[in-house]
C-alpha cells in the first residue's frame, strides 16, 4: 500500500512524503473499514455499513423531531398558561417497544451469519502460521516450512491462512484493519483466525490491546504476494547464511558472539539460538526495525544499535553502550547475512 | 425499626455475591491443578467436618439466645450468646490447626491455584467468623450490662441474622471444597 | 433508654444538631445528608478538574503524530488516571452525592435512614481518592495499566511498581463506601417515604436511584472480590490471574466486566433520572408514560447483569458465547429506546422554557442517542471485531458518559443549584457554558469514530503518520481545548453565582416535586411541614386543586 510512510518518534528523518494521490480522499487512502481487502473484511464492512445506515436514519428521525419541538413548542414570551397535561398512551408505548424489537431481531440474525462467514471452523487443520505476541514485537513462525521472522508477515495473496495466536507475556491483540477481525493473544489461551488478503499489497496493522509501555510501537506489516514470490521469499528465509569471517562484517560476527547479543537473539548457522528477542538471521530483509519505530536502513540500524532506548523507551533491548566502530561492525555483519 | 433488619438483609445479599465470586474462582480452577497439592491429597474432610459441626451448632445456640430474649429470660440469653461464642471459637481454632498443618507441608497461598483459591475462600470465611465473634462479644458485654430488656432487640436479631449467614456460607464452602473432592 | 449509646439504635436517636455555617469541623463531623451531599459535589468538582487536566495533556500529546510532549510512561499513567478518576471519582460519586442530597427531600423525609453510615460512605470515597492520587507522589508513580487493569499486565513481573496496588486499594475503599451508599439509599427509599408517597408516586429520579442502588449493592462486591484477589496476587504471591503459574488472565476479565458493565448503568441511570425530572418541569407537562420509564429502568438494571462479555468479543470465547452476549446487549436498546421516546413525547405539545437546564437536557437526548446507537452497533459481534479497542470505542463511550451522564449532570447542577445554595446560576454564563460544551464535545469526539474505523488503536502514546490521522487528531485536540474552556466558564459561573447570583426563592422553576416545597437551601430538618401527597406531583396538586393528577386519590 502506498501510505507505508514512517517517522521516528524523535521527529527527525520524517519520511512522510504525502504523495499527490494521498491528498485525495479515496477509500483506499482512508484505509481500514473503508478499504476492506479480504472476503472476511468485506462481510464485516457490509454489516457495519448497513447497521450504521440504519442508526443514522434513527438518529435523523430523532433530530428532526427534537428540532421540530424546539421550533414549535418553544414557550412564547408572556405565555404563562400551562399546556394540556398528557400522561401517556399505552398503544404508543407498545408500538415503540415493538419496532426496536424487530430491528434487534434482524441485526442479531445478520450478526450470526456474518460471524459464521468470518470465523468458519478450522477442523483438524494444522495452522499455517503461528503468531506469538511479545512485549513489544511479534514472533512469526511458519510451522510447515520452519521459517521464523518477526513483525512482518508474508502470505500468498488470495490464500486462506489458518493462524494460531499465542502470547508469551501479557495480552496483545492482532489487528490488521483492512484484512479482518481483531483477535486477542491471551497467555494460556491460544486462539485461531483466518488471515486472507484478496490481492497483493502491504497491509499495516498494530497491537490493539494495551500491553504496556510501548503498546504504541507494536506494528504489524502483512505482505501479500503472488504465490511464486511468496515461495521465493520462503526459500530465501530458509537459507542458512555463511558467517562472514573477514573484514568489518567478520568483526561484527565476532562481536555478536562475544557480547550479550546472543543471549536474546537467534542467527541460524551460529551458536546464537535464543528466542527472547526477534530472530535476526534475515533482519536486513525486513522493512522496519523495532516493530515499526524505524525504517530499516543501515543508517537507522546503526542509530538503533547505538541506543534502542532512545527510539523505543522501555523496550527490553538495553543500551549496550557500543562504540561507533562496534556499531558499524555489527551493522555490517547483519547486512552481510542477507546478501548471500 | 424495620430499617435495621432490612439493611442487614441487603448487606447479606451483597456479601453473598462477594462469596459467590470467591467460590466461582475456586470452582474455575478446580480441575486445572495438574501437579502439587489439591483438595484430595492435602485436606482431611473428617477433622474439618467435626470442627464444622461446632459452627453449625452455634447457629442453633444463637437461635436459642434470641428465643430466650423473646421469653425475657435474660440469664439464658447470656448463656446462649456465650455458648455461640465458644462454638465459633472452637471452629476458628480448628481452622487455625488445619492452616498451620498445611503451611508446615509447604502448602501456601502462593504454591499453586489450589492453595490460592483454598486459602482465599476459607480465609475470607474465617475473617467473617472472627468479625462475628467480635460482634457477639460486644453483644455479650451489652447483655451483661443489662442493655436488652426484651422481648425484641434489633441488635440481637441483626447479629443473629449475620451469624446464620456466616454459617450458611460455610455449608456451601464445605460442600464445594471438601464434599466435592471426597464424595 | 440508658445513657449508654447502644450498639444499634433501638429507637430513633436524636441526631446531633448542626448549624450549617459552623466552620470546617461541622462539615467533617456532619451526618446531615445535605452537608454530605454538598461535600460529595465539591470533591467531585475537584476531581473533574483533575481528570480534565489529564485529558487535556493526553490530547496535547496526540495533537500530531510522533509528538514527544509526554513520555510513554507518563502518558500511560495519565490515561489510566483519567479513566479511573472520571468514572469512580467524578460521575459515580456526583450522582451518589446528588442522590444523598435529594432523596430524603424528594420523598419527604428528615434524613437518610442511616445518617452515620452515610458519612462513612462519603469518607471512604474521600480517602479512597486520596489513596489513589497519593500514588503520583510515590517513587513508582501512578498506576499505568488502564482503568481495566488487565491481568497479567497489572501483575508481577509485568508491573513491578506499586501503581496498580494503590489503584486497587483506593477503589476497594471507595467501592465499599459505594455499597454502603447503595444499602442506605435502598432502605431510605423503601421505608422513609412520607405518607401518600407510594412506590407508584415517587419521582422518577428516586426510581432510577433505587435501581442504581440495588446495582451498587449487588455488583460492587464482584469487583471487591476481584480486587481482593488481585491484591493477594501482588502482596502474598497468590496466582489467581497469572497464567504462568496456573492462573487465568480471562478470569480477571470476567470479574472485571461482570462489575464493569453494570457500572456503566450505575453511571447512566441516575442521569436518566435527572433528565426525567428536568424535561417535564421545563416542558410544563408531566412525564409521558411514567410507568414505562420506571419499568424500563428496572429492565435495564436486570439486563445489565447479563451483558458483560460483550467487552470480550475479541478474547476468543467462541461464537456461541459471543452470540448470547451479543443478543443480551442488543436487548438493552429496547428499554433505552422507550425512555428516549418518552422524553421526546413529554416535550411534544409542551410550553418549553429553554433555560440552561433544559438546554443541557435537550442536547443530552441527541448526544446520548448517538452514543446509544453506536452502542447497539458494537453489540453486534463482527462490528465489535472491527471497532473494539479503537478510537471508535473512545468516541462511543464518551458520547454515552459525557454526552449522556455529564450533560445530564450539568442539567442537574443548573436545575438544583438554586435549591442547594439559595441562588440562581447565571443564565448568560450558563448559555456560554452550554454552547462551548456542545461545540467542544462534538468536535473532540465525533471525528474519533472515523479515526477508529480507519485503524487507530486506543491507548497509544503516539501514532503513525497515516493519511489524515494527524489533521483529524488535531481537530480533536482543538475540540478538547474548547471543552476545557467551557469547564472554566462553568466553574466561574459557580464561583460568581455563589456570591452574586439572583436569590432563588423556594421554587424558582415552578417545579412539582417535594424538594421545592421547602426553603432554599433547606433547613436542617428539611421541612417544617410536608405537603400532602396525593399524586406524583404534589406541588402541581397544591397549585391546581381544580385539576389534580389523581382526582380520585384519598387523603392519607
């Protein structure tokens, strides 16, 4: 999608170039409910539009009635007479009780049928994707292929993916507004949803359940690609990169192994296999750093490594107090992993 | 005044909801303990059952106290209040024994969800029994000072209502914790 | 009777006589329902200003994307405190306070059934609030886990600070006070009515307070138990809500919302009561369909007990559970709709005097209907999946609680201020207050419906620069500033009118319920003589002996 612009929270490197097409108010630019991009979301959007339309009509009737009353029954100056004392009318009460009952009945039936469309039973099917919520990033696993990544979900466009959602710490909520429903990631209570994107594109989302200090910076990118591109991406992710031994990247590899990095991160093909933080094997392939706080460029990666707390205060990645040259080496190493 | 009894009635209704929540929490976790202490492997229904009889008996004695007051038998009023206090105290003593036995076996509120829900539920009940004992003691003091002329006294009737309630809660708690586990 | 003070009064004990202007001590030691009511109102006004400042800070932070006006920590503390303050220390105690002041007057009683219990309720509320706000001065700062304090975020190891503990303790104390208020109100309404004031004749405000009070009695213990469990978790290491140790995160949500949703009706039903008093008086007509307005209140009270899981549609409870709670929640629209239509019908054919109370009363109908209609929409599970935890919900409940409860509260303040103080509030300042409120409120919140469906989540200290999000948030922030200005006008009006307001007389609005049958402010003993009650509008009957409401009623 076009509006994948990013800023960083300190105000520099603002990459919003609101391109001319974004200045027009179109459904696609408005996003979310206005741009449903999956059959599930279309069903929910349809129900929402329908319901909102009815409520607008009801509101309109009441507003018109009140406006009429204000004009017609306003007390005239000097008129101190008491109006006709009307205590009520049982027939009228029955009518305006019955009409809402009928409306509620219809809304409820539509509700049930839409629920069925959005959440069809999965049967015994194994999940295609496992999403695990962490404070404050998303661990993404593809059980059948073994791919492990974070914050960025690649899916083949048009295909129904069964997603299993878990949480390792607190409650999070998975929400990609254009693709479908919200679903909580509850510790000790795995949930399942269907994730579908009708056509290729990038769909942005975020954590929707308050999950602590950096709840605001727990973004999701869903990249829907044609089948062959998805397969290609998956193969690339599965490749185990060679560890550079020479040059500045080799320095970085050594630093990575000797400093605390490997206590939290995995880089396949090395001894680093911890799962506290994101898998960094193919970090350079991803679009953002820190679940969306920075665009993933070597410069930004260097800034991030120099002091993650500056960009994402409270995140569990500490300021490692790296020197400039150490930062450079580690950036070179992480970038080198993906070049092979 | 009917006000006092109505107040206590609604108060008891409110308290019932409070205990209902504690009981629901216990029931919710009843089947989920897979390791460590559970009701079956750490409680003794017979000993607790015997101590429970003291509490159940105290409901009877407080009723007798009220009956004595209605008959203007001031001596028996004091005797029956004293008996109620004694029976309640024996029950609390039994609960203390049970708790200290469990804690000696390192079964505590923080051990697992059984410990958590068991100690919370029985603890809040025990707390209510203690509050009841304090109120009964005040009642006894006032009775000794000759405050109750009879045949009616809102104080006696309200505290008696509360005491029946505390008793009734224990019937449910005992059934849920002990009878459910052992029957 | 012996000179000893008995444990429970055997007979009506004469209350200590109090002169209203006897210095601070006479207030602190007061058991007079009017003084206690006024204390509630003053304290809630202070909290309203505090909560308002918190809201403005939040809106400043959100004025443009990527703002660093507040740290994330402080932002999280502020939105937690804003919600907690406005719900538990503004709207709820205001309505309780107004109830405590008015109930005995409206039913022709001398005081509440239990004046000392009444004072206890107030002081529990007072110290509960202090306990909560004291957390700002501790090292760990105020609670930062939201007014709903979802486990396990609110517990160790995810919250190592003491904020949530202060939160739970403060609310526990004030909650017990609320139960005591509820008990007191119920007994007062059921037993202290003046002769002739049958349950079919009590003012609708009293009906709504009765249902609200029963909700307090039956619903607060749910959260009291949950707070106790949460405190046991945090202090003694119990494991109720910690999934890592066998506890359940979802159990907290059931308990919290089992209380939390009826709480919403605790916040709105007395507001309905205020509106049901104001609209007839200013329309110069009796309430249309008294029985239906009263019965629909009971229906709402009962239904409110069975709808809590509509806050949990995204938790994954399964479609059957979701469908049940969806239907139950939609059903609430029916009795609520009945009320709205009866208010409109009351205005129809009247001679409406649009003084400030009626302006707020009329605006209440529109604003509340907007909040109510979005409420019906989100009772539908799939719509909830779209909008829950987004700014749409923020807009929805502000329309219900600000556009509903707070508009009604303003109507009530302008209506009863003459009775409370003996002076009228300024109509000129009142109109300024009204229009600034309407403009500021709608500007702040209407646009948030759109932000929500466009994908902006709630409770985020910053947001991404998605198309239009920045300008839309800026509009909302400017609206909040206007709303802030309106509150300054309101407070100014109160301060000026207290000294220089027009003297009110006993019954400035020519109203019909018993509180207007005594002096303004009422004397310590409330009434010299309670007028005879032969219908729902005793003062109408007095003024129009030729056409009483119930011509066949016998004199009691």
